[in-house]
């Protein structure tokens, strides 16, 4: 359900923080988790799960679970998902308490190796059994990693699709397109990590931020769910005079958006706009109108906005969606491994009664006079079985009503050194990294949280 | 052992929590009984951002200290830092009442109160008023005016204040453990107690405590505190810069900084590289050593230069005789003395706690300076006001520096 507050001065409520856990499984999962920490994440517990003790030791996650002490003896799973699965089953009783008491669990993993492919489905199953909403972020290997890894990855993806409420799948080959051709594998992985971090953070923020317009969990799931689908993700940020337009354009430029072309085919698109206190209703309107032109009339746009004092003059747009697979991915999903799965039953039953909204639903039926409810919610938290066709619903863009406040004074142009920064950062959105949750250190007019080499415009390497 | 001989210092740092247990001896010396530690989470730039998590970590460190020192901890001295902490110098003035011509303790208290009659932001609270000098009837440089004859007592104070809520956060975190808070002390003031000797304070010295989240400083001239404050920049920024420049996770960047990093440029062989280990099954990434050192050098140099400009707003930096003393975890960075010497244009030393009894090499770690400094500070305070009841009464209004 979407609700829109009439004005932008709604006091921020001290809202209940929803217990969320983010789990990294395997080496790639651990790296993605590190990236999430680096980008700042205080509204979720982070847990690293791996067979490889070395990787665990260097992880910055607060909680760590070693898998398969007996099976792998602290080494990795050697690229064998069977070993990864055995290791996870051996350690199920250690995973369980680590995942307990979360309404929502994100699992980040790189499919193709042994631990991620073998253990992530077990972890997802345990998360389901704990009654949490489970969303998986998975990467598929580069094609040059070989057929075996690709097959292993697709087998694992097939199982994850059966277990998790939603799987967001990033194809490494497409990540590769995002970095310069000769940048090397590390940059491509780093890019994948950034993208995973960015989307996990957007979703967590969507849920945790006292947003002006809140998106329900069911809507969120609808936008994310589609088996074997391709994930569309875009992030843009701008502080220009025309920041709403610029941020959206940048988000649509993201290669995972296919220049926005694919957006036209999406049934559901999730959009979150975050800005500082200076964000105006008319900016949000501009943004929504432009976005509306990118999608077809059947697309349902799920829209959330949040005011965050730390954004300063910046305005950020996150777009998340997924497409149903047509021919490519779905058809070469390997036949599912014969699932031994002693500890897990078929997950479907648990699915129906997930209750993620903080009680009482924060902005929901409360008779707050300053809230205009829009349209009744779609059929509540019922999760259709994953095979169900995505229902085409009418376009449901919720536009803010007529603006009630005088328009913001136009801000002075500010382009000068944005140019230089952009060049160095390339595709990486300017994040405040580890310092996101702290007050910026501004001395002599400079934001000292931004790396010195960037501010001094010194090229390293 | 009588528990009131125990003094316990707690630093809730950005990187680690440190608890030092000391015991006051009958001969007036202080011995360290044990140091407890725990990695810190939920703290950014020296301030608590996630209360529950930080509290857990503090608890862990306290338990560790109790085990190591075999005592029960009931009350502690806690340090505070954070970019909100500010300071200034101010002179207080009182007239000795007509019916009396000898200056007494009450006048000392009154002159301090008078020095605080300046406006600080309503949301702020005083942390310290540290006496610099007294003047009796215009006569300068009086050390202890009590008992002197005079009509007018003036005193120069160095006053440190910060945002009340943020200071209270720290106090609340300790109280909910539950432990009693004896006093709250600005971190650099604590560190200076064990990093500097009295002689160095007299000669003039700058202490820079570079931790994970903040760089805390305090400047002494003629034995008195003249300037102090906090820059919300520290080792985390160095690590974050490395992480962003080389596009590696924070954990790896941190490891790289500790194991391979240096502030000194031009010491590498041309083309010298470091091979980053990698567990993805692909060949490791190679980075140039000089690149790593450049990233570090740029950041640390910038911190020093900012601090220098800040200090130069007043003349005191020109009267430093002993030099600059870098402590805190970042003082372990290779070559930092050299870089500090170059930036401040004076002798620079990396320093750890040394002016305290019972220090074994295990405690010779610059990361402990603040927490060890706290117990030295506590001991000095307690020596100055033996009656415990009296201490409560005057609370934070005391003058040791
Ligand atoms: N996003 C991202 N993906 C990675 C990274 N390293 C590897 N991958 C991808 O993830 C897949 C799985 O690799 P790992 O996560 O290292 O393997 P694992 O799951 O730990 O399995 P074992 O090493 O066999 O125990 C690889 O095939 C790569 O496609 C990384 O740093 N980031
Ligand atoms: N050997 C070393 N070489 C370089 N840097 C180091 C070394 N050891 C620790 N550090 C750095 O020191 C910092 C931690 O120092 P310290 O323990 O004094 O900080 P803290 O007291 O926890 O934080 P703060 O006082 O800023 O809140 C970290 O940034 C760490 O990277
Ligand atoms: Mg591995
Ligand atoms: Mg410190």
C-alpha cells in the first residue's frame, strides 16, 4: 500500500527498527558484505558465513559462522557445491541461532564456487524456517570462468528460487560491461560488490527510513520477485540545479538498466527518492513524470521517498526491478540436483504468514489527519507460489498532489569540480563510505570524509 | 584490597574499547593491575552511534579487565572525544570580600565560576576548566594564591566544553551496564598525563592522539593547557581512502595499511609492488607500494596541516620547546614522526604512556594512552581533594591540568 503525506514537514517519527540481517555466504558473499560495511550499514546485523577461515578472519562482519569444521577443516569447499552443502548441513545448528529473530534476511552470495552454491540454499532454508522474509542477492559467474561453474551456479539459482521469497540475480558478464575493458577481474568483482551493496542498502533504507511515502513489504516483494529473471538496477545522485532530472538520468544510464530500455517491459518498478530537507514536491513530481515516460502503461510504479538530513543538497534515485526471463537464462537452468535435504521440508507452507510490518503498521491505518491513503493494498502478504505468472496490473503511479508550498529558490550553479570527481569515480556513486552514519567532518569548507586524493584531484595509480 | 584504592579508566574508542585498572599505593604511586580490551562497534568518529552495540562492547571490555586484574569494577573514569568538543581561554575575576583580606578556597571556586560566565551554546556543557595562572592584585604568575593577601583575584582558565547530549550518551552507556561514572575527561587531556612529563609540559609540548575516528590534541605552554580540541578525522579515514582508491574492502585496506603502509614517500624501489592475496581463485591484484604510501601520506599530511593551521590562530604554537608527541594507534604508522616533524616544523616523537609505575612492556602501546592517562588523571584529582564527599560536591569544577 502506498500512502502519501500531504506535506513535507511531517515530523520524523521514532519508528521501530525492523530487525534485518544481511548474510554473506562464501568468499564472494564475504566481499560483498565488506563492501556493505564500507558503504555504511547500521540498520542491519551483518553475518559472514563461510567454510574458509581465512576469509572469515579478514571479514569485517560482526558475526561469523564457520561451516563444516569436520568436512572442510577451515579450508574452502574447493569449488564443489556438494562439499559446500555438506559443510552447511554439518553446521546447521550454528547457523540457526545466528539467523534467529530477524524479520527479514538478505543473503549475498557468489554462485559458481562450492560454498556459495552449496551452502546458500541451506542458509536460505534455515532463514525461511526461522520465519523470516528471505531475499537473495546472487551473482552468476563470468562466462570465461567455465561451463562447470556456470552450470553449478544455475543449479544453485534454481534451488534458491524455490526457497527464497525473492532472488535478485546479477550477471557478472554484465558487470564486466560496467568497467573499462582492460580494468581486470578485480574491478569487475568490486563493481558487483558495489551494486549488491547499493541495492541492499536501498532496500534496507526503503524499509527502515521514516519515509514520507512508505512502501509495503508486499509491494517490495512483488517488484523483486520473478524467477530466473534479470535484475534491473539503477542508482543516480545529483546536486545540480536540475538534480531530479540528472539523478534519474544517471540511474537509467546504469548498464544494469540497459539504458532504461528494459524498464519498459517491467511489470513492477520500485523507485526510491532520497533527498535532504530541501527536496521539494515539484522535484519529486518532475522525477515521476519523467520516469512515467520510460515505462509502459501497465507498469506498476512503487514509489517511496525519504528525507535524510545527511544528503545535504544531493538527491538520489534508486530504481529496482526485475524482468521475467524469456528464453536465455531460464532455459539453461540445469536440472535441479537431486535434493538430499534431510533437514529441510518444502518451504511453501511457511510462506503465507509472514508479517514484516512493524506493529502497529507505522503509517497504515492510523487516523493521522495528514495522510491521504491511496488505493487499497493489493492482496496482503500472500505469497503466490513462485511459478505463478506475474499479474499485469494497471499502472499505479501515485503522484503527489498539487504542491502546497512555494517553490524553492533556484540554487546557484555548482558544476565546477563535480566534473573532476566524476572522472575518477567513474561508475561508483559518491558514497560517504564508512562515515555514512556519522556527522560529516566539514573543516574549512571541505568534506573531509571524501578521500584526500579525490579532493586534491591527485590520480593514484 | 580496599576498593576505593582502585581507579579504573575507560576509553570508548572508535576502534577499540580499553579498560585500565590501577591501584593507588600507600606511597602515593599508582600501579596498573590489568588492561581489558574489546573491539569497538557502534562508534564512529569517537561518538556512539549505535547504543546497544556499543554497550555490549564496553561490557565485554570491562569483563576482560576484571578477569585480567582480578577485581570487581564498580566505578570508572571515562574519556570523551568527538568533533563537538571545543575550547577557549577565559579570565575570571573576583573581589575578596571587605571583611577578609586573605584569599581562601572559596575565592578560588568563585573565580572559576566567574571564568565560566561566558556564553557557550545552550546545548553545550562544560567539561573542564583548567587553571593556567592566577593573578593577585595584578601580580602575574601566582601558583597558589590561597593564604595570600589581596583584594582582587583573577585567574586564567582553559575551558573545554561539548554538546551535552553527546557527552551524556557516553555516561548513559556506562551507567546502563551498570557502572558508576566518577568523572568524564576529555581524551587528549587524559593521554597527555602519561605521554608528557611535567618537564615537557613546562617546556611546551603538543600532544596529538590519533585514533581510529578522531585526532585529539592538547597544547601545553609553561606547564599550562593553552589549546585543545578534536578533529573528526583519524585512522579510519586513512583506511577508507585506501579502500576507495584501490577498490578493496575496508578489512583488506586496514590490513594493508597496518602491514605494508608508510607515510614516507620516495623510499620504494621503482616499480616495487605488493601482491594482494585473494581467495576467489584468481591471481592476486598487484598494487604499487608508492601508490599505497601516497594515499596514506596525503591524508596524514592533510590532518597535520589542518591541525597546524587551527593552532596557528593563536600564538602558543610558537612557544613549544619540547616538540610534538604523537600517540594513539596511528602513531604506529611507519614514518609518522618524520611526516609530523616536517608538517609542524619541530621535533616530533611517537609516544606511549610512560610516566606511570608498574608499566610493563605489554602496556607500552600508544592505543592505551587515553585509558592509562585516565587513571593517572584520576589519581591526581583524588590527591588534590582527599575528601570524597567534597569531590562529589564540586563535581567537575576542579582544576588539575
Ligand atoms: N561480487 C563478487 N563476486 C566474486 C568475488 N570473488 C569471486 N566472485 C564470484 O563468485 C563465484 C564464487 O566464488 P567464491 O565466492 O570465491 O567461492 P565460494 O562460494 O567461497 O566457494 P569455495 O571457494 O569453493 O569454498 C566466482 O565464480 C565468481 O564469479 C568477489 O570478490 N566479488
Ligand atoms: N601498527 C599500526 N600501524 C598503523 N596504524 C595502526 C597500527 N595499529 C593501529 N593502527 C590504527 O590506529 C587506529 C586505532 O587507534 P586507537 O586504538 O588509538 O583508536 P581509538 O582510541 O579506538 O579511536 P578514537 O580515539 O579515534 O575514537 C586505527 O585506525 C588503526 O588502523
Ligand atoms: Mg571461497
Ligand atoms: Mg582513542
